[in-house]
C-alpha cells in the first residue's frame, strides 16, 4: 500500500514538473533549474548582486543559483559553491563537493575564500522530503541554522544572507534569530515558488 502511494506521488510530481512553465522557461533560456528564476526575481527586487562581489552558494547543485550569480557579478567576482551532490562545472565558479559540516569541507570553503569575506551567503538547501512534516520540518530548520552559522563565520560586516526556510515549527524562532543578527530582515515568495510549497525566503541585510 505504501509503495503504491509513493508511486502515485512520484507520478504526480513528474507530471507537475514537466507541465511546469518555469521548468520549460529554464530549458528555453539555458538555466539549470527553475530556481534560477526565483533568484533573478529576488535580485530584481532587492539588488542582491553587483560586479566584483564574493558570493558563497550553499546547497548549490545543480547550479541554478551559482549560474545566475556568476552572470551578474562578472569575471572579477568570486562564486564559491558547495553541495553534497556533484555539480557540473560552471565558468568562474569554484565548486567544493561534500558536506560542509565536515571539518575538511568546511576548511576547503574557508581556503577558497582566502583573505576575502563574503558579500553574500545564499542557501537554497532543503532536505529530501518524506512528506511527513514532523520529520521534514526539523531537518529543514537544521539546514537553515547551519547556513546561518556559516554566514556569521564568513560574511563581511553589512553582508547579505539569503536562505530558504519552510513555514512551520521553528520558523518564527529562526526569524527572530535573523532579526537579532541582521539590521533588516524581509520575507520573499518568488513567483517561481510553487504555490502549495511552504517555502519562503528570508533575506538579511547588514550583518551586525
């Protein structure tokens, strides 16, 4: 019974995916994922990128956000991307494969930054969703907390932090934590986010 239910869910997801206009648009315009349009919309609203920036992209695979960042900051900027999954190379993007909770990977990220501090840390990380919110929500919040810890470690003063969070248990506490660490925090729900998804992006301006 459970297997049949999972099979139906998978088929429904595939149907939704291939009928998704944002997926089609990404394929037409050469972006690696529909998530690229989420970042482009947020940049249009909040001017996230400028030429020459140093950007750290956590949970980067398949590279939709790193691709956008690289295009918008230009060749003189730096994009460092990391994920536990492999990612095909992108021009002017340094990719570090592995779990940044591990000391070796964490140190590789710091080494890639060198003497630079990041102007923007962004995280589109999400756990593999089981469909059980009691399991999924704590996992998602844990990833958001890890991203915030990294941001506090590497951001320059007044740097920006963009993170995907899911509304539910722990969300309000996390938002309060952001407000205590950044001068201003706003919520964003881009048009390319699926309406049924509880994901909402939090953007912190100016690390205190």
